[in-house]
């Protein structure tokens, strides 16, 4: 669902939408896991989430390149809600099971469900370029298996709401990669002809 949303929006927009996840995770942890954050931590999460949401919903921030769509933003947001539910379930499961066992089970079961969906919805494809296979291998090894293993290992040792604070790094990292790697341009509303340097400073503001 997240990848489908990325096809219809920009990396910068998607990253900023995901920026609301720490706030939702903190609220969900308080409701379902009975965790509590300090007032300062709660204020920081609320401010970062609202700021990311306002930026993401502003159509004027992406001034060059592909334009984001409401459908793409919605798909990314729904995938983020699913991730929050996954974190809460994982936190409960790791009270009884090891983080490595949980991570392996998640990846294996996810692969089975995804392959089944692909087999029912579209024909198989195996002819890809070497660059594509390299990217897929890196995605599977580092961004999926490695990232989930490290996340679950840390989640087993800290409250879910506190772990969610570190998710604030994702919007910043995604926005910077969108600007410097994919050449997406972010700027200040009402001034669409600013240089990339001005746009980057506007992003940081």
C-alpha cells in the first residue's frame, strides 16, 4: 500500500506524512499499552506531528517535478496506520518471544501473503536488470530484515511511545533524500522561483 502511494505522490510528501506516526504511536501506546510520556516529550511529539501534517497537506510545497495527489497521500497515511498497529502488536508479542524470532516470523509470513497476492493479481516477472536485482537485494537485506531486526531489538527494551520519538528522523531524512537524490524541490509558499539553496532553507524552516 505504501509503494502504491509512492507512485502517486513524492518521496518528500510521503516522508512528511509519515512524520505524524510518532504522535499517533504515542497516543496509541497510552490507550492500549498504558504507557506515559513526560509533558515535554508529549509536546514535542505533538508539535512535530502537526508540523509534518501541515507541510504534507500543502500542495504548494512541491514546486517542480511530479505533483503529489490526494490518493497517493491517503494510501501512504493508511499504510502508516497499519505500521502503528503492527508496532503495538509486536510490543505485546515480545513480552513472550525473542525479537529475532518475531522478526523472522513477520518477514516469512509477510512474504507468503504478498506472494499469494501477486500470484492472484498479476503474472510473475523475473527478468530485471542487474541494477534492479541489486537494489532489491539491498532493500531486503538492509531496509527490511536489518531494519526490522534492529527496531524490534530496541523495541523490546524501551516503551513503544519512547521508541516512536526516533521516527521523527524519517521525515527529515526522506525530505533531504528527495531534494538531493531525486531532485525534488521544496520551497516557501508564494515564491516558486527561488533557487534550490533557498528552497532547502525553506524546508529547514
